């Protein structure tokens, strides 16, 4: 069994997350999202930074164009109730897989808040 040092583990993680200079993607925001499968981000500005960190020579306008014009990825709550960027081509099956559980989780909160409103809270 090969043992890795803490520094080696950091380097491997950085490569797999496309954060190591040797693994950065070349000006393809949608490719970065697709390679990672999903990129967690709670707001669009931080999502732009996450993509920018993984793609060499990319501007903020390039990332915005990839989302708004090319539509290669979408910002969705499909995974565990937090915002993620996912490839647009994967959105349908992700929603089919994850939506039932998300709806069940939301339903109990909705019913609870509706009951509170009913009793005057």
C-alpha cells in the first residue's frame, strides 16, 4: 500500500479539482463544470470565481457568456438543496433522480409554516 504525505494529498486533490496549474482547462467554462460534474456555489459571483480559478485566460464576460448565451451549464438546487452549477445536458436526469426527495423534504417545511400561519404566527 502506498502512503501519501499530506502535501501529496493536497496536490492530488488540486489536480482533480482542476486547481493545479497543470490541470487547468483552457478557456472552456462549460468544460470545467462538466469535468467536475457539479460545482457547488451559493451565489452566481462565487460560481464565476470558481470557474475562473479552473480555466486559464478567462474573463468574467467569458463565464457570463457561457451561462447566458451558450447555456452549457445551469445553476440549480437539484443536489441536496444547495446551489450547484451542473452541465445543462445532465439537468434532466439529475432532476428526475433528485427532485422527489427534495420535494418530500420541502413539503414538511411548507406544511409546518402553513400551520404556523393558521394559528397566527
